[in-house]
């Protein structure tokens, strides 16, 4: 049972989440566990409110507790992502085999004057011939694994970085290289094979 949450957890999930405990303060870790459970259980939109509903906590926790976790709590998305990468590589990539990292970017459509770093970007999933869209563009790094119950390889996202248009230190290529270097540092002794499309061919 998660402290101060009426949400029973399977031992397997509780032990998995416990790996991330050192990355948070005790109160933030309790919130993280509740939101993680809601993310897994939610069949609809995985917004903050959606995660609370998925965990059955929407009437037990004030919503600002979850919003505070993302906006002000002391934790690092990079450290969390690297911890996930170590867990995935350790459990799902056989020892001695290279860790394959797939890198691509995705557009999260957002509008409004206060949306930070929003701009027009290529959007390959956009309907019609005009493959552009307005919003936040994220570069994603995912570790490719083979699961016994799935025929095709599965890519598990571990890191994400926001593209800031017309910059060199936050361009897609620079961010892709930065995340690759971070993963190599987090997985010492493992060969890292990076796969990406031609948009990521460049000096970086």
C-alpha cells in the first residue's frame, strides 16, 4: 500500500517503483507512485487529471498536489530517464549485446501566446499533403527491446528534450547527440547503437 493513498499495489510493481525512490523526496515519491499507477491504469487521456482518475485518486487528492509535482517538486527528468534506461538495459537487453537507441522527434500540438518554445515544425503524422503543425517539438530517445509476448521490437522511451527553434544548443541534432552521450555515460561498458532517419544526419 502506498502511504496516504488507498491504492493497493502488486509486489512486482511496488518493487519496480522502489528503484526510483532515491530520486525524490519522500512526499514527492508518494505522489510519483500514485501518478505512475494512474498512468498505467488510465485508458483515456493521460493528463494530470486523467492520471489521478486512473489511479482512483481524483476525489482523494487535491489536484494541485499533482500539478505541484510537475511544476515545483525537486526532481530531475534527466535523472529519472537515465534510471529508467539502466533498468530497461539491465532487465531487457542481454548482457554483451549492444543497446539500440532509436531517436526521432514528435510534435505536441499546442496553441497560445504563453506556450514556451511553440513554433511551426514538420509533422509527418499530419493529415493531408501539408506535413506541418504548430506546437512543441520533442526529440525522443527510446531503447529498442525484444519482448517474449510481442513479435515486433518495442521502443521504450527514456529521454525527451524540447526543441527550441533557431538555436544551435537546442536543435534536434544537438539534443539527439546530447541524449546519446547521456545514455552512454549511464550505461558504461555497453555498446550504444543509434538509429535515426536522414533528418539526423549532420555535423553534430
